[in-house]
């Protein structure tokens, strides 16, 4: 009996030691992890961009997550660098646009706004949306839903107007998300699983339950309405 107990304790101790060793080999600091997965020159540039974003009160963690996600997917280092540069710039524009709309934007709102900026939505449109929307609620989900509607084929002005109208009708975040998903289902072709891609998947906006992680990396600028 004593031998079995001793053996059990030894097995538990060995398991804990192996888990501890594995944990020690995986840096928790995103900076260290980025240096592991990116070439030194690219890592330096990306980390400098992230540090600059942090100094301007932008959601730097979202940029870290984006860089790691891209690197882990096997994206070319030069493309990771370009994507982070563009996302950081879009965040700056989104933050300024929301502030011009009378907001003190949260990280989630900045990330959501940056996606619209990256899709070619003018900052003045984001400012107008923020200025005239109810000021007693977060705009993170409404902005994410706007981007989702654009993915479904709506022009940016129409998507902004549609979501704004629902906000004025006191629609909740849950209702906005459900309506966007319903729109996706209505337009979902029979071959969506094979051909539809992300544009036909339900919207899952990232807010408090997913720390500053939108439903995809902030888009690169270039797509116009």
C-alpha cells in the first residue's frame, strides 16, 4: 500500500516538473515570443511600432496578437511588418475620428473603428456616426457589425445608416449581432461552405469577452466603397 502511494506521488511530482519545464520554454511575454517567430530586424520594427502605439494609448495588445497570429500562420515576415504598420496607422485614425465625435474611445472601439478605416471608410463618417449615436453605450459592437454588413455586400454609407438607425431604436448589442447573422443567412448560397468563405460566416464581434480581439485582424487600407 505504501509503495503504491509513493509511486503515485512520484508520478505526480514528475508530471508537475515536466509541465513546469514546458511552461518555462514558452515565453509568456509577447515581445519574447515575437522575437522567437520573426527575424530579428522585422521583430525590432514590429515591436517598435507596437511600443509607439502603446505610447499613444492605442490597443497595443491587439497588435501583438495580430503579429503573433500572422507569424504562426506562416505569413511572410515582410507581410507581417506591413500589416502591423497599416493596422497601427488605422488605429490612430480611428481613435482621432472617435474623439472628434465626442468619445473617449475604449480599446475595443478603436479596434472596431480601425477595421472600418482599413476598409476605406472616411474618418469623418466614423466621427459623424460617433457624434450622433447614443453616448450611453459602447460603439464597439455597432462598429464591428457595420463592418460585417459591409462584408455581406452593403456599401459603407448604407451599413453605417442601418446600424445607426437601430441604435436610435435602442437595439441591444445582442440584437444587432443577431440581425447581422440573419442577413448573412439570407444571403448564404447553397455552396457557402465551399465557396462562401469568411464573408458568409456569422459575425462574432469581439468585445469584453474577447480582449481587444476583433473578428479578424484590422484590414489593410485600400478597399473603397
